[in-house]
């Protein structure tokens, strides 16, 4: 098991991060959460191939060396599970009871998918891109297959990534190749990619048809959120100052404001924001608050974010049957 992280299940492996480890521009691989629907496959790189087929005029078959030789981009992006925060819904929905830190930010290096599709040549009727990965699903479960509209592949600048934070992907994070969708939730970031099929329609599979949808629509990006990374939940203050720091992100949008409260939301104070890291990245925030003279014992610290479209994090997330996209105020307790 990774150091300092939270193991939810070991077959398949599902590991939650810790909020206090999510502060820098890049989350180290050893501190990155893991979400899998099945076991990590063993890959023989010598025989592994990526195939691009379906509604294309010139199907492609590429080995790993050929992929890595293609023109590449590197982008620093947040990866967040759509179920992040599920355990805060009331009543609890089914599914893994994720807490606050099922996310991380890394430098992802790979080639643009739309450039590869242009090389293959799109045939008449091409409208969706279906991703198929290696490895069996969990026993009794369907294979994890995802698809994206072709228009979103181009608009989001989807990458096929082979590196994370400057090093080759590790097996738990998708080696040898994974999908990276800037500003969208992790279910789209399919790991262990081995086949791409261009199709006329969305993939008709359970993980597209039944899961990762709200009100019938496919979940795309996360909602605007702030997370308190420091102090840690339950920490004892050294003096009468709450030195709060954290991160905020907004999927396809940009975070424009972060506010902190130490009086249960009666008043809010603006935090200082670090420079924006670009579409799909998080922003660090910092704020020091002096405790009022009459405040002692346990203090609840709240944080909320607002994006550049005017959407503000609500007090509580809107309940849904599968427990997706929790976006309620982040909260910790500290002790004087």
C-alpha cells in the first residue's frame, strides 16, 4: 500500500489520497489516488499495440516506440473521480464511500488524439470515439469501455498519455497508455488503452448507458470546488491564528474566488489566489484568520470557491442516486 493513503478495497485496488498532501503543482505518484474497476493488467510492451479502427479510411497499428516518437504535448491537469465526496451525501448512495481527496494533479505527456484520428482519416458518419483497455473486468462485471463525442475530443484537446510527472506511467495509473481529458472527470480517462474505434454512435455498454450519468446526461467535468489542505482535519493550533491553505478547481472553467469562514458561514473572507495554471488545472489559495477572543475549543473551518461563470460552491451537494459530483463546502475542525 502507498504511504499515508487510505485503502478502500484491495481487489480491485482503490486508494484514496489525503487532502494535506494535495498542495503543490504536481501530486507525486506515490501520493496519487487509485481507482480501478478490475485488476491491473500485466503488459508485455514488446507485443503491445494501439489499434485505431472503425470509421476510418486508413486503420492504424502503432507500437509504443512509434507513439512516443509522435509530436507530444505536456499539460498540468487535475484528475478527479466523479465519486469524490460520495460519503458526505445523506442518505449515503451505493458505491465506494470516497472522502475528500479522490483527486490529484500531474503533468501528463502524450500526443493529441485528434491528430492521430486525422492521420487515420475519418470516414462518413464518424461522430464518436470508443476506448477499449486491456485487462479483464472484476469478476461478474462488464468490461470498462468508454466513448466520447468526436467534437469534444477536438474541443478538449484529448491526449493519449504515456508519461506522468516526467516519467513513464506506472501500471496502476495506466501503463503503457491512457486517455487524458482536460477538465473532465476521471471516468473518461481510460487506462491501459489498447484499441480506439471510431463509431457513429455512443458506445452501448453499461458504463456509458447506466453509470456516470445525471438526469440522463453524461457527466463531463467536475463542479467548482475548494479543498482545505492545511491545517489537517483535527489539528491543534499552535496559536490563535488559522493559517489556511488549499486548492480549488472548476473543471472546464476557471476559479475566480475562494472564501473561508470560521463562524459556520455567517461571514466569509477572501483568500489570496495563486496564478492560474490553465484550463483543467487547480489554483492554490492561502488565508490567515485571527480567531476572535470569544472563540475557543473546536473551530469549524469552511471553504468555498466561485468560478469565472459565477457559480459558487453550495453548502451541500445535490443528492443523486449514484453519489456523483459532491460539491458541498469543504470543512475541517481544528482545536485551540
